[in-house]
């Protein structure tokens, strides 16, 4: 069985200027795809697109929570390319603010970005996907779409919902010529995770050293090579998470067993960020060092 042929494929990646998104675009472009790099930061999106191998790439700035901008995005793809072969819903955010302290507006923003925007983007992309001879949708969900994370309940809500929706959409669209699947990574070494670490976010995800964006990219490519509803970059972690959810009422007793190990793992990760020049301590508090 041959792998997915990226040659001349039109691939749109949301969150395309982030760590995972950029790694995806580089991999797809190296295989011959033409990438549409979509990010709220238009300057970074255009920079990523300009540095990709090959030709025919585009960097587009878009606030995915703005319906009008989303519609304009797909109108532009239709005008420039006429079709879409692969849509990668990769955008996401989280917050270390505790539920009983954060503002309602920030809750709405996170749900809009993590849950609603991938669903609306997928729906708006349907006409362009139908114009493809081999249409695919791949969504970056999270193991947080299976296991509840007490420190980040809105992220958990968005990922639980996104996972369920994409499973249902995959079942619905399969016989209509569009293959839909999701990748469920564990903690990945990106700016989002670094920000969460310096803010003292969920320590449970630091049981093991964070995986790299390349691990997520491999899972996405594997899903394109062999279409299925879900793929897990770290299978051992996915088995543990799914096992834990067999008896959710035991979670309050199980979580403390992992918390100390997670706290040690997060401390090691912060020290690793310090060694790499990505974080520092100031006045007893950790903070990120912005990359050039």
C-alpha cells in the first residue's frame, strides 16, 4: 500500500504559523503540496508560507472566531485554487486561569476557537472538498478530549466536544467522499505548552517529557496514509488515558497518585526551557523569553 501522495495537493492548515502547524506545512510542502498557511498573525503566516519549499503557497491572516473572516478565507481559496484536498483543523488555545476566577468572555473565546471554529471551518470547506478527487479532513484534538483536566475545564470541554463531533462527522461524510479523522496528541513542546508551564498549569500532562511537533506530524501523515477515525502519537499514553476513563468516579482517587510525578516532570520541563533560553525566573516567578 502506497502512502498519501502530496504532489500538487491543496492543503489548508489553521494555526499554521504555530509550532505544530509550521512543522506540518513544511512536511506537506516537502512532499509537493501547495500549502495555505492560516493564522491570526498574518505576518507570521506569510513568513512561514514564503519559507516553504516548492511554490504555490499562501499565508493568510484570519481570526477563525469571526464568521465573516472565515467565509472570506474560503472564498479566497476558491478563487486561487478552485478546490481543497486536505483541511487540517489545527488551531487551539488554553488558559491556566482557574474556572472560578476567569472571566466569562475568556470562556466564550476559548470555546469559540477550540470547538466552534473547526466545526464551522469544516462546514464552509465542504464545497471545496467536494471539488477534490480525494478529500480529507484531519483535526488536531488532544488526549484532553478523553481525560478531564481539572485545571483546564474549558479546554477539556472544547476537546471532549470536538472529539465527539469529528467522530460523528467522520461517520456521516465517509460515504459522501470525504474522509475525516482526528489526531489526539498528549502534551507537545510548543509555545502554548511553555506558556502553560510558566503559569503553573495542569501538571498531570508532564508525567513524561513532552513530545515534539514532529511526533504529531507523523501521526497526521500516518492518518493520511491509512485513513481512520482517530490516531494517537503516543499509543501507551492513550491506552492509559482510556483505561482511566473506564471508571470516572475513581478519578479523584487516581489523580493524586500522578500529581507528584507530574509536578516533578513540570519542574524538569521548566529547567529544560531555561537551558534552551526559552524561559527564565524573575522575582521568583517563571516567564517566557520570546523567541526572535
